[in-house]
């Protein structure tokens, strides 16, 4: 007796989430939707089993089911890859020196000690950017925001101390001769 009947293959769509390193690996059984074979199934193989940041979104994979006698059948499934991991953001306090005009602009990089994400950083910002003489004194708390390329947000706070280290500039008028007049 010879088994020449291929397995009855069934696929199911799945959603997977990237880990903190930006990768995820699946097995054929993960997309199997209940494949059967009278003599038994030997393996569930995928054409693509490892996903990374470049695969965020829908990906079509092919599942090949092989029975114990070497007969195969295939089906396709959609593997939706998601990145739900927020960036790792560490803030640092910063001393901001005012310019000659009595103002200064805080750049996010001034208060970010480190900013990392497996899939990449899209943008960083602070909630307060413009400072002036009125801000000299007690440190000012700023909120720092970072968003990665897949929309995940991280926040932290930093203390900004505003200082005026420039000596005043005095412009004296030209010498003048004063005539006290008679008397």
C-alpha cells in the first residue's frame, strides 16, 4: 500500500510583535490552521520565519505541510508584524547659557543622554525651547519626547538651569567739552 495523498492543509493569519532587539521568529505550526493527514504530519515549514523592523506590516508567508510519506501541500497566510516597543530614552540635566541678546534656544540633544530604538528614532522634542533673562534662577523642568519610526513614544524630564555668563558691554559716548558758561 502506497500513500500518495497529500495532506489537507489549512492556514491562519497571525499577528506577532517584535522584541526589544527588533526581531521575532515564528514556526510553521504558528500559521497552521488545522492541517490534517490520515498517516500523520511530519513537518510544518515556512518560506519566511524571521522578521525584523523592515517587515512591520503585513507579510505573506507560504506554509508547506509534509506528511510522514513525503507528500506535501502548501497554503499562504498573512503574518502581521507590529513594533510596540517604545524607545529607550535617558535624560540629563543641562546648563543653558544666554546669548548676547539675553535669549537661548534649547535643543533636544542638550538634554538627551541616550536615545535608542531597534527600529530607529523618528524625532525628538522638548516642551520648552525658548529661554530668556526671566528664566535665570531656579532650574526649570522640561519634558523630553522621542517617537520611533513606528509611532511608539518615550518621555523623560530634565532640569535646565539658565545662566548669564556674558559680561555687560558698555559703550561710552565720545569725549565732550562742556562750557560752563560765565560765572
